[in-house]
C-alpha cells in the first residue's frame, strides 16, 4: 500500500478510452507536414502533436505565414479525431466510485492529459468525475512525458515538487507515464488490460500495476 496525499490520473486509456485510430492520425499528420515541404528526417518526436511543432518551427525559419497555416491544418486533424471520439467515450462503471472512495479518504484528485480541454469536458459533461485540478494540453506548453505537465498540476494543487516526493501518485496506461512520474518523484502506478501492457509498464518501473481502477481503493491511503 502507498500513503499519498493526492493522485494524478492520465485520461485516455486510464479513466476512459477514446476510440481514436492513432496510426491513421499519425499518417494524416505526416502527410500534411510533407505537403508543406518539411523534410521527414527532422521529425524525431514520438507523438503527433510534438511532430507538428517540430515541423512548424523548422518551416518558420523560411516562411512564418506558411508555418502558421501548417500548424492550423495539422492540429485540426488531431482535434477533429479527438472530438469525435469524446462524444461517445464513457468511463468504466468502477471509475466514479473509485474516485469518490479516494476523495472520501482525504486524497486530492488531479487529471493530467495530452487531450484538449474541449475533449475532456465533452466526456465530463455526460459523465461527471470529481477532480480538484484538470490540466490539459491547453494549459501548458510542454506535454507529458515532459515533466512540466505534471509539475504544473502539482503547482495548481499548491504543492512544491520536493514536498510531493513519494506523497503523490500518478496513474497511467503508457510506459512514458511511468517514466515521467519517476523523474519527478511520484509513485508510478500503471493500469493494464492485457499481459503485454502489464509487462511494458513493469519494465518502465511501475511500483504497481492494476487491471482496473477499483483496485486503487485498496492500494492507496491518505
């Protein structure tokens, strides 16, 4: 068991599943970037949002107006696919009771996601969940796995990073979630729905891996 004062949660894949075809998203984004003449070798980021920003920064050296147009078109692809998925997304039945149980224990709850506030709000309008802080990509410049994303959430909770050492947990479904938690001293907890995901999260350094969110009620205490 882990004694914590607050828990930060990833959104997609952890609390809800947005049915997004990520390979298609990446393909559409890459094709858009290529259509603006940006060389593929400069695109080193693993995620589409950061790849767009790499392309925009490169193109802005030569044509600022064209770079802005690329950013508008490419990011609209991501927003469109997110918004469509958010309209039908729903949390599993155990998510709300689990969050309510953690809150009843005196644990603060935060949401940290690469998704937009619009997509998150679309889901929460239909399925309200009790969070003290919500930090989306609209609130920060650098997204997780950059530590800035989680550190901003800690700041919103009025907790200094060193004070949070091993007193906060971060729950996510991707190895990068585990790695960023470890980088800033949070208890890393993975959520996995199959054996391969469990193994990947454990290899990344997760202190615990759960199959469903309800297991957290017995794992965390204030």
